[in-house]
């Protein structure tokens, strides 16, 4: 006689194991797709992207999400750098992250406020980060270069301006520019138009954030080759030689230009950037960098992703002072002049340049080279 209790018991066990199997599969799928989602957040731009806000993704066989910076959908600057390496027969793997070379437009604005709706580009730097060597190269562009600003001619007939106005015309409050990336986006488009320079990402910092960041580092130590006298517009004076600067002092030094040339001011900015790098590279600061950057993440404007920032922190730990290079196009190629500015409706002081010469220098810079003077 068949024992129905045993049959029912076996049936219940089968159902239980079936349920456990289904739940296990759901857990595995949840972990898999959850990992994909978390990875996508790591690769999401922290601000308006230069290339639009969509990020194309593919999933490799291991389940790792590859973003557009890691596959065939690379940005123009990344593709250019990778193609140059391949053409030279160089096969170097990144020491950190998955991108061999990253080019970042770094902008310091003259505006202090709780947002980035206004401001001129007071500081303009192009930063080339080579994750394979490692090496970081920084190119200075003078803010008073007169050039064509694309995409805004419908507004009051403006077609040209100073390079620092390219950022200004692109900020949301002006409403002159409809492209991606706001002020940084229009500045990047201006660099592309005039110098055939492609950048992958941008970082914008205003004066208040710069001051607080230097103070958060505990100040910086600089060695000035010459003293700097104060003026009504910039009351701080600086002695020559070694000295410690607070955030406010560093900002005043970076902006001091009355009675001095803008090239002289840029040289002082390079001294400050070197001092910041030295502080970031010091043993007591390195462990604090992730929390330090996290604290200022919402204070700056950038389309870098969390993953890219992590790669930069990783690279910083592998660098020393000799791996940070600063370049400026020689002063002899900057010719002072005056021209009529359609926006301010008056003559303004500018730098006139030979664009072919500048394109040649910038092309070498993007290849990781710099001509010997």
C-alpha cells in the first residue's frame, strides 16, 4: 500500500528545492545586474558632459561594464593618443584604470558664488595625463588670446572674443550657447575650432573653492624668485624666497597682475600648482586624498566620473615631482595689440598670435612631446 504521507513529503521537498533554486538564480542575477548598475554609477559623469549625458556601455564576458572611454566609442582625444601609440609600435598598459591617456581642460573662474552660472575663465590649462609612464603635462594658454568663438554669432553678431570670454558666453546665465557642457563646452569647442585641440573632460573651480582647497591642505609652501609689490586692486605683497601661503594668499598670488604681465602671473600660477602637487604627494596627505576630494566633489564643476578620479588618485601615488611637467608657448609668439570688442563695445587689449605656430605646439603637446627651445 502506497504511503501518501511519504509521497506528499517528497513532493513538498521537491517544491522547496525548486523554490530555493529559483531564489538562488534571482540572487545571482541580482548581484550580476546590481554590479552592472553600480559600475554604471562609477562611470557616470559628475556634471554636464562635453559629449552629452548618455554613456554607451557594453558588458564583457566577465560581466565588467566597459564605458565609451574603454571601447570603440572613445572620445576624440583618447582615440588620437591611442592611435599615436599604436603607430609608434608602443604597447603600454595603463598603470591605473583602463585609459592610456586622458586630456582634461582645467578652468579657474573669477566668480565667487554658490554656483557656476557666471564668470570668465581667469585660468586656462590643458592637462594631459599619461597613465602608462606615468606623467602629467600641463599646457598654459593665455586668457587674452583673441580668436573665433563658434556657435554664438546669432547673439548680437558676436563672432570673436578673448579666449576667456568663450567660457563666459557658454555659462547658463548668458544663454548664448546651446551645446553640451555649458561654459566648459563652449571653451572646448573654441579650442577645437582654433587649434584642432580635442579634450576628453573638464574641471572648473571658482575662487572660493580654490581658497578652501588650499586651506584644507594646510596651506602650501612656495619659493618665489622675485618679490611682488601690492597694488590697489591686489593689496598683497610677497617677498622673494621660501614662504608658506594660506588659501587666500595663494589666490592673491595667482591673480596678481597689476604692474606685471599676464605671462608673469601665469609663471606664479605654475609655482602654486607645483606647490599643490608637492603637498598632495606628501606622505601625510596621500591617505587623506579620497576624503578630501569627496568633500569638494560638489563644490567643483566637472564631467569626470568617480572611476576616472580614482584612477588619478592611484596615479598620483606612483608619481614624483619629475613626472609633473609645465609647458608654455614661448612669449615671443604673443604679440600685444588692441581691437574692438563687439560685446563690451569698446577697444580692448589682446594677444595676437600665429595660429599655425600654436597648432604645431599643441599638436606636439598632445603627442606627449615638447620642442626643445
